[in-house]
C-alpha cells in the first residue's frame, strides 16, 4: 500500500502507513543487526498473517481526542474502518513485502533489544528502533511475540510530533460484516 494512493483516507491511515513503512525501512543494516532483523522478520510475517489492528494517533500539544481506527487484513483484502464504516481494499502480502524491501533502500535504522515484557498476556521481546529518512525521523518500540515472531504492540513517534499506538490480534480474525 503506497501512501500516495491514500489521499481520501483519514489522516491516521496515511500516518499509519508511513510509520509502518518507516519501521521496516533501512539500508542493509537489517541483515547485520539481529535486533533489526527481528523487527523486519516480524513485519514480513505480519504481511502474510490474518490480523486485526487497532490504531490511535495523537499530536503533541493538541488537546484533541486521539484519532482511532481499525484495520483487518484477511486473504487478499484489507478492511479499514473509516467514519464508522468498513471499507474493503485489495491487498497482496507478496506486494507488501516487495514494497518494504524496495523502500528500505532510502532509510537508515538502528535497533536495540530492550527487554522481555508481557503484552496482553503474550510474552514478547521489546525492540527500540530509530529510523531516519531524508526529511523525517521516527522512534519506535515494537513488542514481538516470542512464540509467533509477530508484532503484538507498537509505539511510534514521528518527528517528535505525531504519536501512534498499534495493537495487534491474530485470534479469530475475519472480514467485518457489512464491508463495502
């Protein structure tokens, strides 16, 4: 999914896409750095695994309520909840993985294994990631399930102004009823 193709989606969806892509991007450090490789591998697994994501976005200094949305990815479709309605979009895990690899060429990331923690009862490894690109930077924390290698939680800070939290679930994932 490319950010340029999302102009009609809510701000959180575009920011989420940018943040997720930024997380997965670096020069070739991923292959050499075990902590970065763990994050990259978890995002690659995520691309091919049915999942349900809850996202919350806020801006520094804003007193507005955080913007929230949900994504469900099942098979060849991604469902985005926008303004209370579910929208269906085509999705390809192979295309997602290829795009991640292509975009890594324009980023530089450093990763650090932090500690083991439990997230919603799931034993996870916490990895801190700092990613820089030509005009942006992000700091992220990614909790990766020890048993599945999939992300279970993610905190993202983009340029110190945009804050995103993502929670992931893999149990009983199904397309939402009424999606258009």
